[in-house]
C-alpha cells in the first residue's frame, strides 16, 4: 500500500511540474537564447501561425538570468525585420503595464507581414547599459515562417494585397513599354494605323490596371 501511495505521489508531482511548465512558458515556436550571460530572450511571432496580410508583431519575452521578467526596458531596443533584400526598423515597446494588463516582460514591435517565407529579426540597442546585437531567423527549430493566407480561404481563394500589387507592377511595366513604342512611332510619323492600334491596347491595359487597383482597395477594406 505504501509503495502504491509513493508511486501515485511521484506521478502527481511529475504531472504538476508538467502543468506548471506548460502554463508558464511561451509558445514553442519561439527561439530561446541567453544573451550577454544575463538576459533570457524568447523571440518569435506574437500570433502563430502567422499569415501574410494580417497584423502581427515581433515578440520579445525578456527576463534576467533568474527568469524574473525585466519590466523597465524603456525605448532602448529596436528590431530590424528582414525579408529577402527588404528591411524595416521598428521600435520595441512594452505590451504590458505591471499590475494592470499583459504579461510582465512581454515586448512587441507591430508589423503586417505582406510576403510569405522566412523572416529574420535583428535586435539591436542596449539593456541596462549592456550592448545588444542579436539575430533570430525563422526555421524548423526556431519560429515559424509566414504562411499563405490562401490556405485558410473558403470558398474562393482571393488574391492578397501583395499579389495584386505584383500584378499592378507587371501591368505598369507593360504600359511603359507600350508608351515607349508609341512615342517612337509618333516621332517617325510612318505608322499612324499602328499607333492607333497601340493606343487602343494601352487603353485596355489601363482599364485592367483600374480593376486591379479597385481590387486592392476592396481587399484592404476587407
């Protein structure tokens, strides 16, 4: 009987530890790192899974070596968000107020990722006078890449704002090429019929651009 009681007590203890661990740690899709031998960084997307075209945030859960939350960071850190060859620098701000709302030590940089794929978060600045320069990149072992929202769309998979913008850029290049051709022919003055035809084609393309731009407006409103 004593052995059974001891086993039950051990099982209960292990389950209790598992529960505490599960409820006190952030989402698994974050990268954890000890920085400057005194600061615990937990970095990833604020909302996961992350989809393109929707508001999200770079999340930094910050604590000291003893895992006590750091709540007096102020505005001493920034994050450079990198996607391909594109970069943007954002302030890191507290997403809490001690004793009022949020989780102490939870800092965010707000962003709307518009493209799918892997992102890098380059955190720079200081913490209590200590220089910080750390990079965190999405991967299978860190935090998730940005996914295509079309995976969730039903019944129709509408193009995203980014896809519509890409289409506008392609159509604009076509219009520019056509205008260059018309200008050259107008200077020569030898092909009036061809010029009229080209202008007609340009009119159609411009109309298509208007439809695409209207689609972007509707997507943003949605």
